[in-house]
C-alpha cells in the first residue's frame, strides 16, 4: 500500500515538475524544446490517462530502471529521474531488509529442529508399501 501511495504522489510531483520545466523552456529560444509533456502529448490526452501514464512511468522507474518506452527528454527531467531511481533503490532495499528480518525472526521463534528421523520413518514405511505391492 505504501508503494502505491508513493507512486501516486511522486507521479503527481513528476507531472507538476515536468509541465513547469516544459513551459519555462518554451520561452527560451535556445532551450531544448523536447520535453516529456510535448514528446508524449500529455496535454492532448484526458486527465485519467495522463495520471495512468505518469504513474506507470514512475512505478517502472522506482522498481527497475524503466522499460524505455517512456523516458525523460530534457536534461532537467533526467536529473529528476536520477533522484527517483535513487529513491527506488533505497525504498526497495528497506523493504527487502525488513523481509529478511521477518524471516530471521521466524526461524528464531520456530527453532531449527532436526526432522531427519521423521523423514527416515516415512521413507521406510513408503519402501515397505512399495515392496508389498
């Protein structure tokens, strides 16, 4: 649930930053006019699809290094994406360390009992059953 909320809020922040930097670069004739908003025509699609596209981009960036189907276009967007990638690494490292702690705690509570005699008894009974048939 935390990952979904994090994805949503970062996607909203991503959209705000990208639209702001794109509108700023439109005023400068020497700036790179390629930006995420123009490249993928975000202004021409409905709001719900725009939200899905931004969440998809952020989730693939947080969880992996992205698939490459949507990519930052300007230098500002690439710098922001670097920070998003670092946040993804930190977030999933935290989740995996907590998962490992749960497994270690589980092993300590359950204990490591030797189940070899039970296995030997089962194998002997299985071999007797096979030999009878």
